[in-house]
C-alpha cells in the first residue's frame, strides 16, 4: 500500500529531477525544485541531498586536492588532506589566529560605516537598516549588505584568496562557486528571546546541495559574547537526526539537539580575533546568545554550483588586482558578480 507520505516524497523527487534538468539547461533553479530539495532532505534523512551532490561532483579526491599558499598559510598536499579529512569526519576545522589583526580591523572599521540590515520587532525577519552602535543596540544582529562588502578592497582580497578557494575545491570536489560574503554584528539585545532571524538556535543550512563556509572572528570571542557553536559530526547523512530533519527547515531547541547527538558533541568556538572556522553547515549550528559585549564575524561560502536558492547578481568594482586576476582565471567561481570596468 502506498501511503500519503510516500506519494508526497515521490512528487518531491519528480519536482527535484525536473528542476535539475531545467538548471542544467538554463542555470536557473525553479523554486519548486529548491523547495522539493529541502523537503526531501528531511524525508530521506539526507540521502537525497547526497544523491544530488554526486550528480554534480566532477573531480576525484586526487584531482581536487592541491598545495596552495594564501591567508591560511602555505599548505602542502598532506596538510590539505589532513584538513579535508577532518572536515569530512567532524564537519569543521579551526585555524587559530591565522588572519592578521590588521585585516580583521579593516573589515570591522568598514562594516561600522555601512547601514546594516536589522530585525523586525518579532525577530522573525529582517527589515530596515541601521549603523551598528555597540553602546546602543536595537537589534540582535546587524547584517552588512553583501553588495557593500564585495566592493571593499580588503574583502576582495579574501574573495580572491587561493587557500580558501583550494580548501573549498578539495571539500566540494568541484570547481567551487562563491555564493555569499557576509559580515554581521551580534550584540546583547533582548538576550532572553531566541529570535528566528538571528540564527541563535540550532538549525542546519540548505542553500544548495553541498557547500562549505569560512567564518572569521573579527574580535576575540569568549563564552559571554556569543561563540559560534556546532554539533560535531552532525553534517553526516544521519539516521539519528532523521526525526529532527523531518521537522523541516526550522530552528531546533537545544534540548532536542542534546538528546539526539549528546551534549558532549557540542563545540563552542571560543577563540581569538583572526581565527578561521571552516564548517559544513549542513550540520547543526548556531550563534550562542551574547550576554555581554558583542561578537563581530565575517563569513564566506562556496558551493558546488548554484542549484538551489535563488541568487542575486551583484555589480562589483574591482579594487583588488588579486581579485581581477582570480576572476580572469576562475570565471565560474565568481559567476555571481558582474565586474564593472
Ligand atoms: O551567528 C552564528 O554563529 C550562526 C551563523 C549561522 O547560522 C550561519 O552563518 O549559517
């Protein structure tokens, strides 16, 4: 007997496969297919997402891994393998204080001049803009708009960085596509309210079928100013997590996460300014609610391709020679950005 749930799953597979066909021809994902991808992730405990990834992956491990030099250091093939293996196994990798203070400060100084997206009063969405004032916060997060960030020269240098690109390529086993550049401030504001928009309760991301994020702490992060948190190994296609994934694309209370994965698998990233956390945010993660001060963070995300979420194209004025060169040699990686001459 085929029950209703099985029929719904079958319809989702049809919508997904039709959408992949459209994407392969046009480069655009029908929203119906993207929603089907998210629903199937829950219905199949992650199996469908891995299935899509395997259709789009086109490099072997050996082809994908190469030595590189960049902001994360001079990484040999064996170091790249070590990083990649830990990412695959645990879902994260940390490089302590690897980005010079000057770069962190340049990003923060710039971000403090730009009106940032703030939350609605019910904390469910983002609406309206304000420049972040650490002494007088009016929102749980302040997200600096991407179209402003990508026109900053320091950020352009990070966008072009060969070591971030190389790690993304190794993990994704495909030519990585830069899908987002973000910076946000998380101050103490209504700390007893867990808002939806501020990503301060556990959740998984699902912008594409496979991606990797690089988080850079722009200030020192202690327990009190909102460390980023991750549940070790929760990025795997996980039978245990099926109950949680079935809830869909929603925020999950800490208790449910601990009961499923064990509190001992929660990693709180307490680290100094300049630390980079590389993470597969298909695993459960959140920002801890700050109780004192604020946290300031920069993030870049690379995906296997643009199948999934709808992406805006942004015009970009090239101030960094490194980014100009990178775009010339790796056009698919920077396909979201339209260069103005
Ligand atoms: O603020 C945080 O640490 C959480 C960030 C997050 O959920 C994300 O970038 O996907």
